[in-house]
C-alpha cells in the first residue's frame, strides 16, 4: 500500500548517520488514528533482521500522554546509545487503563523505529537519523479509527487525547521538523 514511500524511507535511513550509538533512529510521529503503527509494521519489512519497532504506547498512558519520555530515554535510548541490550517495562493496555507490567527486551538494533504520538519530539531530534510525520487530515475519521482499534469505552479518553496532542504538536513543532511527510486518506 505504501511501498514506494516505505522504500524511500528505508533507503534514506540506511544512508543516514547512526546517531544513537551504532543505531539509526527512525521516528514516525503524527496524530492518533493516522496509521503510524500500521506504517511502522510495513516499513519494518524493508529492513533486515537488525530492526526493532518500539511503540510509544509502551510508555504513554491516558493520564500521562507525554511526560513518560525520561523513562524511555533511561530504559531504551541510553542503553542503545551505549551499545547495550535493552530491558524495560511496557504498558499493558488490555484493561483499558495502562500499567507498566510487561517485561520486554530489545537486542541492539541497527535501526530502531520509534513510532507513536510524540516519537519525533524535539528532545530526540539530535539522535534521529530520519523523522517522519504521518497524518490523516480528517480528525473525526482519526477518532473513529482509534475507537475501532481501542474500543468504544476509550472514546472519551481519545477525545481528550486529541486535544492534548494538538497542544503538544503546536508547542513542540514536530511536524515542521519532519524530514518526510505522508498524508493518508
């Protein structure tokens, strides 16, 4: 579906510098419900086995949509920058109220795809090889896609999430810093 775009992103990532230790960091950011996770899964196929995909959902919660970043840095980015294997606690979203209870590991990757809302934040820009912005312009359609993914009981949380991410993106300037933009429909 996005084969040309994915091929271009993969080529540019592999041609770019490894700014996170020996790892190339590829971020995929954009509003919720735009398809970032789907695109990250597709994009992964364009790399060899040395790629890892890390969703920001492993760290974000409804109550703390953006303030979890220091934990991701300490548990994932800093170990990778020091060329060490990663061990971290990921959120379990199965109850609808995320809790960091799932133990995960990441072998030292050649490419780390960090995907999710605020993945391309200003704080990581000096460590990022390629930053991508994915957006579905129709806000209502994004909400419906997110509700279809997360369940009807998440609708009010997702509506608040949309307001929170609007403010975040405006303050952070994430879209403007992206190397590559993809508008989906």
